[in-house]
């Protein structure tokens, strides 16, 4: 049991939301986000939404899943609580001539009526909502019966799951804060979605990070990934070497390249559910 629950203190999700919003906004995440486009395409293929369906992308970031689904001739409403990320997704959609609705929305409190969408999708997005239970309930609530929910979530022991743990250890996460990679646990998914599912498919997938070198990855990640950018700010001159060393050691543990470059597989959980 976490400290907050032991003391009977309710987690301050609004405060965490504001902090996370600031973290995602402080760097140009879109530069990093586009490198994950393949995962959006793979999830859109797995979801197999019917063309013409109205799909909600939750915590869409800069729109990887949004664009993938829109390319398959679905109507998409792309949402995030960081407006600058939606702006990036909007520019990408305009460049491709795709008609997509972009709206600011909080995954923990979606401003849509029950049963509004034919499907809901999220790639490495909704898993970062502080109130995990509320976010899970919301994406089920707004999906129509018979509609599909498709998710891609990093696993706890995979590369990014481990990276998040390192970042958290250097930022001293607040009591009661739950690891985003919980969403990558099969047991957690079944606990939060199975009762609402007519069918539930859970599979493990792998995304490959490719960079010129581990140091190139570290600098790119530090510059463009807001959570790590904030972690280095918090670490300051005294702590930044330890943080950098922890990340480079993690890369070394996962790196399969033998030519000085970086080729790191990162496991994630792919979920496709049909709502009962």
C-alpha cells in the first residue's frame, strides 16, 4: 500500500495533471513522437476499424494513431490536454489533407456523452494519466457497445518502462503516484477492462529504437522528451551525471547493435477490446 493511502490522504490528481502538463509542454515532444509512427500504424491495423467510423484518439500527443486511423478513412477526434501537441498533430494532418477534429480534453474526465464513439484508440498516451482508474473508465464509457478500444502501452520491464522508473527515481515521485507502465501489465488490463468486454485480445509487441549512438539517443531524448528534460533540470549540475549514466547503462543492457550505433527493442502491450 502506498504512503498516501496509509495516511488516508487522497492523491491530488489535479496537481499531478498540472505538473505533467508542464513537463510535456516544456520540450518539443513532437520531434520525438514522430519516431514512434510505426506503432500507430500497427495499432490501427490491429484495430481494423470500419471506414467511416467515428474514432476518438485519447492522449493523442502529436497524432501518430490519429493520422494512421484517418488514413484508413475514419472520422477522427484527436484529443490531448497539451494544446501544443494538438497543434503539431493539426499541422501534420493539414500537410496530408486529412480532415480531423482536434480538441483539448483530459483523459480522466472526457467531455463526451456515454456511447459517443464507434471506437477509442491510444498509443503510449492514456497510460500517463495520473488517475489510472478514472482514465480506464472514461475510455470505456465513451465507446459504443460493440465498438472497439485499441491501446498500445509500454511494459514495466521493457526499455521504456525501465526508463520511466529511472526518471521517477531521479524526480522523487509523489506518494500515491502509480507507474504508467501498469497499463502494460496483462493482469492490470484484465482487472480494468475485462468486465466491460465482449472480447479482449492482449499481445506483446516490440518497437525498435534506432539512433546513431547511445549518446545521440541520450541527447535527443533529453532535448525533446519533456519528462526527461524536467528530470535533468531537477537533478541539476550535481545529479545530471548520475542520471545520464543510469540511462546509458540501461541502453547498454538492451542494445543489440555491435557497430557503435543503437538498436534497442522496447516491449509494449497491444490491446484490442470489443465493448459488451
